[in-house]
């Protein structure tokens, strides 16, 4: 008997990722799962959305090697401190001990920045905007969880170089606009927070977290955008010659996301029946189910094939499920796997010239077959909006402001804050929560810091996190 | 001054991979290069061709973890022997020594076959046809060479399971048909040889090599197809229940290819001016060059934009090079980068209602603008055929039959062979060549083995190899 999302989200999640054929967790290395065909197809659709946004903004795709020499990795001091406990080391090849240890990239700053000085000569080479989608590795010590905390990570990372701080800031604005595009496609509401100093990315000048609230009411970071200023360009010597012939250090930014996007999509949109995929990433957007009655087989099959071709010609990813089994079993399976729309066609429909359109969320519409294509377009859009609306309501209800926060509060608490690190860390401890950071865009705050009583300079967000 | 292909192929190759912006060899780990945007785009186009063929034949794409536990890797005895000297070992994570060493996959049999027993229950689950496109790692001891011999390999590998030997053989026939499709798209002639016993894949029952001759007159393997029989299913316990309720071992096959496909494409089609990309994989298939004369700028720009849109609407990958530089410099660059077709548009063309179409191989055609789209279609096809024809002629001229082969012969020598391993190995030594194997499909041979004088049972191919 399957666990219900409504009664035990965590257990439901652990089961559904396998029951919906997304992954197989039985591979004998902890935190490294097998992507099954259906899950891999969803992930490839997510990657396609990422590539689309990045191409629009003139980023170029590259691929840098997985293995990074130890010396290279240690060039930027803060960066190593942040990752030292998390990297996998290759020490031998065949029977030989390597002269220098190599590590599996946990992220690719140090690999990429060893080559940038060779690619950038003058201001005319800037901005340089590249990205890659690769496997990265982190030896996570916390409990692993499919898609949400894994040790082999499917990672998107963009890396950009700019002539000055201002142009790098423009890039960050562009990144935020791209994020809007991605997350809309996944029907996911999110919050942007500027991470506090004590929790920014190893080597960053500042970091922006892209966070969502899961049904556990805990927050997970789905992406991050970093302003590096000259923190990496100095140790790696990434300079350009300006119009006056002076050599200047580049300013750099990065933007990263992973298969957590999929994990959050499943978590937030799923229900007791299974996962619910947003139309943009569903491998099958429309499934056709023939309702066969004895003696009418041929008529139904012919009509289903005809409808299949019509839908496919419109560019939808459509599947005709003509297996020799009951409609009920098929409904169950495609609901479990989160297909947005189902079209049922039986002999009575054919006689009336109608079809029955059923949305993954249960809405059922009988319509004339002649209006089916319009119906699919409309219901697909409405279904996406409905996913977004439901997720937005859930999220909004879990964000609260409080000038006297107490331990045991749920969701995200926004508290007036003086900006002092000590007060921030004390609140974390008192509430047993983590600081997400200050809202982006900034929101005026008129209160007083509950720790020290000074006038607050900003709101700060705290939450239970993954 | 650039090296010419016609005078020094090896040096030309080493230079052209960087000059044409395909890769950067300055990454500080031997045999691991950086893919630049242009090279990565060609590779992604090659991957798209592979995926297309595999989807047509109902293979499903999966992704298995990179890291393989040592014990798992050692389950099939011959397989380990074949790879033991070539694998990279991960021994530490963070500060900890791992309890069990993990290796970077050199190929994924042992990773995938640990899970197959969980996926296959009955005959109804067969055939199981999966593939993945992933990074693999081999600690090559020979001299590395961009795309042709690297230590991080971009690898396509399909893995199939069947109920019996006969069905696995059918799969191999299907693989051979797919190969025909890939190689036609790359305009590459190839030879199929059944590898001799002493050179088959580690763990295989038999192996088929897909080989091409490079301009160095040496042969390189671009792909391989293996019949495993029950060699892996027995140690890994991959069984199914047949119709009578008996448990049977699966028969398995694999098919693998890598970025060597790109290396060979560059090597074979390139010339002194640069690389020549087959239309199927060229990131830019048509480039438009405005021929600007003073006072006519606007007119030319407008016409170029108009033509650009017409070509793009036909689905071609087209680029309008409107940089502020001379046409000559642009011609040079796009020839270097192997763009199949160029369209020149100047004021005189516009007055006459014509455009000039120039093929990468130098053929120049003035045509009415109204016939341009037909012209592009025709010349694109012809250009592809011409690449194939030229490559075929080159290859055919380097395949010779001889019943008294001598050291110093070039290309591929087909020799009558008794089938005896001793005679084969002696010929290898005497000719200082490697055995490619026996022709597929088999070709009747009436001669006598030049080593032992017995009646030959088959031809055998020998060549200098990479």
C-alpha cells in the first residue's frame, strides 16, 4: 500500500520517485542513483528550458574537464575552505600513484578560470558569457535524498566575465530575469534572498539564493547567483586591456542550478495519486486512452489514431496507450506519472462526435472532437496556471512577518534586523532556524531588531532548511 | 604560418583542432581538453544524430552513476584484466579514506549490469534496449591526441538484453544498420571487421570493429559492437523467466562510439584551408556575407536580412556575418571553420536580382535570388555527396589484397588466412601491423595462408593502427 502525500510527505517523496519511474535508488553507492528513462527525459526537458533561456541571452555552451589538479583548486583560499571536506580525490591510475592528486569537480570555477586568462585579452572580449551542464560531485555528509541531496549532481553552471562591477551587476539582473522564465515554466513560486555574510558561497563577494518551500514546510535552495567581484580573477590572473592600454582585473559572476529543480517540482505539485508534471517538461503532455467495447475495436482504434495524428501535428508530445489492458489501470499509471491531459475515446463518444478531456487535477470536460485542439491548448494553459496558483497559495501562507519570533514557528519568518552578524547568529540559535538572508528586491523595514533593540535596517528571513 | 594538411597531416591536425575553435589543449591535465563552444556544438549535433537513430529503434536513454565500486567492477574476470591498467581510482573523500575504492567508469557494463537483474523479471521484459551518452575515463598510456585519444572520453554506449543468442544477433544487425545511418550523415566510408580472438573486447564473445583510414594511412577504430552471449549475465545474475517458468540467462550486446567520430570527420574532410563539416552536423550550414560598398550599406543590409529570414524559415542553420570587417577575412574564417555554403550579396547582385552561392569546396554558382532556396537544397546535398565520394575514393585506393604481404605496405592489406592464431600473430610481427579482423559480411577466399601454406578459410585485414 502506497504512502499518501497528505499524511506523510517525506515517505511519500521517497517512494514516489521510484514508483513514477524517475529513478532507481538501489545502485550500490550512497547518494548516487540511476536515472530511469522517464526521469531522464524530464531532466532533459528541464535542461532544454535552461539552454533556451541562455541562448536568448547569448551565453555559449562549453565543456571543461571533470578532473581538477589539487594545486589549481587551492588557488583561491576561501573557495578551498568551503569545499575541502566535500571533494572526492583521485589518487591512482592503473597501478600508478599520481604525482599530483586530482579531484572530481564539486563546481568548476577553478577549472574554468585556469583557461579564461588565455581567452580574454582586451575589453573587446568582454563580456564573456559561458555555461555548461555537467556531472559534479560532493561528498555530502547529511542524509541523502533523491534529486534533493545527492553525491553525483547534474549541474548547470554559468560563468561570466565583465569589465567592471557595474557590468557584472547587470549580468546578475539578467540572471534574475532568466530565473523568472525557468521557474514560471516549472510553475514554481520562489523567493530571492541575499545570503548573510556567514553563509555566502565560498569565494563570493555576495550570494543570492533562490529558495522554495517544500510541503514539509522546510526551505530548499534551488539555485544561486554569485557576484565574485575580483575574488577569483586576482588569484587566477584574469585580466583585460582597457581602451587606454591598462590591464584591469575582470569582475565575475556565476549562476548555478541542479536536479533539485525536479525534486521540488515533484514535491510541490504531486498529490496522493502521484506526481504532476508541468506541461513544459512532461515527456508526455497528452495521453489518449481507447475505451474498447466488444465489436467496436476497429472503430475506436481508427478514431484514436486519427486524433493522435491531429494532436501530434500541433507539436504536442502525445502518446496513444493502445496496450491490451483496462482503461482503469491506464488512468492509474498516467496519473501516477503526472501526465497533464488525458483524452478518452469510446464508441459512444464517436457516435456523438465528442471526446472526453481529463486534466491531471481531475477536471473533466466533454467536448466536440472538432474543438479538441483548442480545448487542449486552453486546458494545458489553465492547468499550468492552476499548478502555479496552488503552489503560490501554499507558499504565501507560509511566509510571516514577526517582530518577536518564537521557536516552533513554521515556514519562513521575516524579522526586523539591525544587520549585525551577532544578532543574526543568535536568532538562528534561538529559533533553531537558518538565515536565508535579506529580501531581493529590498523591502523597507521600520521595526526594531528583537535581539538588540536597535532600529532595523532590513528584514531578514529565517526558516527550517534542507 | 599554418601547417598544410597536404604536407604534414599530423601537425595540421594538431593545429586545426584549435585554430577552428573546436577545443583548447592548454588545460593542465594531459589528455583532457576543453571543448570550446563551436566544437561542443558540432559534438551535440553528432549526439542528436545518435539519439535520432536510437529512438527510431526503440532504445531508451538512461543515466548510470560515474563511480563504480571496486567489487562490482571485478565480477567479470576478463573484463577487469582488460581495464585494470587503465582505470582512475577514487580513494578519498574529504579527509576520509573510503572503505571501498571507487573507480571512474571506463565503460559502464559493471554499473548497469548490477541493476539489470532488478529490472528484468520475465520474457515480457525483453528485449531491454537502453543507452547513455556520458563521460568515461581511461588512463591512456599512448600519446594523447585531441578527440582521437583522450583520457576523458565523451562516450555513447548502448546496452541490450535478449532472450537468446539469435535475438542478440538480430540486435547486432540492427546496430549495423544504425551505423550505416550515422556514417552516411558524417560522409564517412568505413569497414566492418570481426576482431580476432586475441583482440576482442574484454569480456566479449566476439567484437566487431568499425574502422576508417585516416590521411596518415593508418586505421582508427570509430566504434565497436559486441556480442557478450552470457558472459556478463552469468556473473551478474541477469536472468528471466521464460514461458515455461524456467529461469534463463539473458544474452547481451553493446554498441559504443565516441568523439573519435568528430576527429575522423575533421581528419578526412579537411584541407589546407581548414576543416569541412558535413551539413548534418555543421553548427552553421549557410553563412551570408554582405559585400558592402560605400553609399549602398543600407540596401545590402536590408537584402541580407531578407535572405537570412528566407533561409532560416526553411529550417537551415544560417548565420548573417554582419561584422564590420572585410569579406576576405570572413571568407577565410568560415572556410577555416568548415561552413558548407556561403551566400555573397552585394549591390551589383541586388541590381541583377542574383546572389552568389559558394561551396566550401570552392564551387561557385551565381543564381537568381528567386531560385536560391532550391539552390541551397541542391548544393547542400551535392556537397555532402561530394565529401562522401572523395572520402570513398581515398579509402578504396588504400585497400589492397595480397597473398604475399611485405613490410612497408600502406593502408589496409587483405591476406588469405587459415584462421590460426599463430599465423595471425606472426603476420602482425612480420608486417609490423595490427590485425583488424575478418571482413563483415564475409567474403569468400580461395587462396592459401602465406604463413603455413594451408588453404585459407577467410581473408584477414591488417593495417597500421592508432
